[in-house]
């Protein structure tokens, strides 16, 4: 009985092309778009050595401190700041016009000046370097006037030192890429789109929704069992689809979900149960035809994902700050945060809290769906 109904429900759902598109092909397409849209965001933040030119004239060579400083920051090392081209002012201006350097340094009235053609990150770095050099030089002049003996006590070496008093430590067990939150919400959306399958179970069980359901209700099969077996088939398909999306994102696109794959799979299972239950809940409590319920399911799923940060990553934090209760009622936020806590926290307290909330939602929605279907009576079919 169980295997026969279960396998038949699997075959029926897999043959639904529109449902398969929204619950599998659409998330795969969206994951690909996310990858191409966000793949260069973190690499764009990597530091690149700034090409500059220096007008190597008599005024520049007379400033021994500047010449040594420029030489120090242009030596090949892990801390290299510039690649320097030494030339005259006319050639430096030509290199700047041709885009071969981002700026050139020239001495004017005893002070170094940076000449640039446009603003940008490299120009800002070069400007910050010269500002720091000028500020340090003025400090040295002031000290030399007030306390000349300080240089004999090693003050020059101390001024050139740059100490850091902060230490970078990871938030959790893995280093998190900020753009991976978009893929978290994508996986949450895939789980919620299991609601299409849950809605299909209701459509094929309630006799007022389809001729197939009417025939099922006159067959010698308990309606609650048929509904339950259908939900299990829907959960199986949704779980397989979500795992395929996870495999595509991690193995093909190379997006890391961390090393705690067991907990990731557990969160996916909880999300799929919630998604299927959500679809069944809408199918039973919302009156009307199937098209109306499908439209409502899409709208609510996208709204949940939007509030979880899928379209605007800061939206999740805005909601958590101003409407914290909504964060605990949004299944997409709960599932996204469950993935994130595997990065951010050393324990799993928040992770299991979110899964418990998802489980509670699923129980409530499934129970409500069952009692609504149980109370319905039909005079004729």
C-alpha cells in the first residue's frame, strides 16, 4: 500500500514540468547569475601595487629622506607599495596621459606633490603616502628645533616604525565570504519552493481541486494516508532537488559552505520539511483554485527571501534591529541564519534553536492542514 502510493506520487510530481522548473531549474539558473555577479567582488578588494613615476631632478635628489623612503616602499617584498619609474617631468606627464602610471611625484617649493589625471583607489593610496611623509617630516623638523638631542637617542628609527595594536581573528571555525549569504538565501528559497510539491499533494487530494482528487476520494484509500504518503514523496523530491542545487553551488561554482557539511545537510532537511508543509498549508486554508494558490506561494516565498537578504543583504539586519519578532517568524531568515551560525559561532545553540523553530512551524502547518481536510464533507463527487 505505502510503496505503491508513494512511488506513484513520485512519478506524478516529477512529470510536472512547471513545478520542476521553479523548484530546480530556476534555483540553478539563479545560482549561476549570482556566481557571475558576485565572483569578482572580493577579488576587486585585493591590493595591487601602484605604478607611479618620480621626476628625478636635482630637487628630488636633494631630499635624501624622500628618496630613501620611495626606494624602501618600491622594493620587491610582501609590503611593496609602488612600482617606480624615474624620469623627467615631460616624460612623467606622457606616461600619465597614456595610463601607464596612476600619478607622478614632483618636487615643488621644497615639498613633494602628486600629479594625477583622475581619482581612484590607487591615486588615493599614493596621496595618503605623501600626506604621511609630509606629516612625519614636519614632526621631525619641529623636534629638531626644540630638542636636537632626540635624534641621537634613536628618535628617527622610532618615527619610521608602524606598530599595529589590533589582531584579526576569525569569527568562527571558517573564514566567511560576505557574498555567500546570497547563496544561503538561494538555498533557503529552494527549500521553500518545495511548497509547490506540497501544494500539488493538496490539489490531488481535495476533490474540489481536481478530477484526480475526486477519483481518489471514492477509492478505498484512507484520505489521510494518501495525503501523508504524498507529502513524503514531495519531501523526497524537494530534498533531492535542494541537494542537487547544493552540489552545483559547491562543486561546480566553487562556493564554500564550510567544513560542517553534516549540519548543513541537517538544516536542508529541516528547510525542506518546512517548505513542503508551507505549500500544503496554503493549499488547504486558502480558498480558490490552484493558480491563485501558486501565485500566493511564489509571492510569499520571494517576500520571505527578500526579508532574509536575498535582494539586499542588509535587509536581514534592518529587520532584526527594528522588527526582531519577524526574524523568528520568517522561515527563510531562520534557515539562512542557521547556515550562517555554522561560520560565526563556536557553538550550535542558535543553529538548533532555528531548527527547532522551523520544526515547530512545520508541525503547526501540517496539523492545521490535516484538520482542515478532515472537516470537509461532500454531498456528491
